[in-house]
C-alpha cells in the first residue's frame, strides 16, 4: 500500500513545532520556530507559511493529504484558535480559512488535547479501540474523548474538559476561577503544590529537595528524588495518583471507555505515578466496571505526540 503524508503543526505559547508525518506514524522531518517571535497574527502566518515551505523542500515535496494544527483552544468547528491566553496575538484568527486560501490544501484545526486523542487513535495504542479517553498531564490537564471512533466535540466544540471537573469541594483555587479541579492536583503545577503542601505540613523536612523553594520545584525533580528514596517525594506521587485514579474512576462512570491513556511530562515518572493511580482507580471504580477498563501510558513517543496528534486531525 502506498504511504500518504500529512503535516502536523503544534502551536504552543513558546514554540511552534512542525513535522511531516507518514501514514504509518513515522515523523520524518521536523522543524520549529519560537511562537513568541511573532507578535502579530500577520507575522505569525508569514512565518508559519515559510516554515511549511521549508519543511516540504527538505522532504522532497511529498504529496500531502493536508495540514493538521493543534493548539490550546483550537476549535475544529470554527477553524480558529479562540481566546488563547498563551497566544493573545492569535486569538480568534481564522487560521483554517487563511491557510487553505494560501496553500490550496485541506487544513484542520483542533485543540491540542483532542488532537492527542486522535493521535492515539490513528498512530498509537487506540488503533483498534472504539471508545477511549486520553488525559494529558502538562501545565494543565487536557483530555480527549472518543466514542465509537468519533471525537466528542460537544455543542461548541469544547467537550472533554476533564481537567476542570471538580474533584475536591472547596479545594485548591484553579486557573479557571473555581476550586478543586482535577487540574490543580494532577497537572505539573498540581504535583508541585502537593509537594509544597506536604512539606509545609511536616514542619521539618531534610530531604533531597531541601534546597529548592516551592517555585523551583518540578515534577521531574520530585520524580528523581522519589526514585532515590525521598519519602516526601514518594508521598507526593502517591497523593497525585490517588487523585488521578479517582478522576479516572469518575470518567469511567460517565463514559465506560475500553481504555484510558495517560500522557504528558509528569507521566515520565512511570510506575511512581502509575502504581498509585491504578490502585486508586481500582479502589474507587464502580463495581460493574471492575476489570473492564485499563489505564495505560500513551503508545506515542513523547517528543512526537503533539505533531502526530495534529497530523491525525487531517486523517479523519
Ligand atoms: Zn478549573
């Protein structure tokens, strides 16, 4: 069977990454530029088109199915990036329309968390699944819900905000203005907050991260300390897993998926996070679902996942 190609573009607040993706999920050529260099929508579009041209030239001008773009608040129904707090210069820019007119290729825009779900479906561990959910742990917590092999979009294209479901009544203040959202416990900053809270509650801590102020912490540092036996860091991942497992058990009550895939930076902690997550999930799962739903790590390589997800937007 002949291979087809798509370009996947992940627009982030800091960097824009582009890659040429073959239909078997191999990311062949990639390049990136700092999104922050482009202070207006016009300069961004110019830079992006130049980068697409460069990518195609490097790749020997393959025949493309189209271009998929994943971005925070990317909306597949409108083809715009809406109200992007990290990308104010691109807010409400009709990116799909602009690029289709300029490049004469199909363009699909979607939110990065939904794109991740499509990436898992087209190129990853959900190739043979009908119903699954992906949860991306990063600065926030994003999620994509696939039912009967279709991404759930909701009325306005923004379904699947599992990160903003309230897990702890009157809990930590969330970036959305409410309290106790999953995101405040399971995102990178949630993990750091948990460590900081535990450290403060203990009163005295002489562990490996003693020299790090709360604002210098990262999940990577905490995971490294936990791997070397730091008790407070291990407890931080146990708490995080407890919350994440609880959130996943709630997801199953709503959607009864075949699998839940976890991805994003903090999942690189591996069993440190996965073991307590699976335990809490099992402890809190409604009995009718017991042994029916698995939580797995994404099958996509972490540095390709965003580009593959974006490319998958065009494959549907
Ligand atoms: Zn929230």
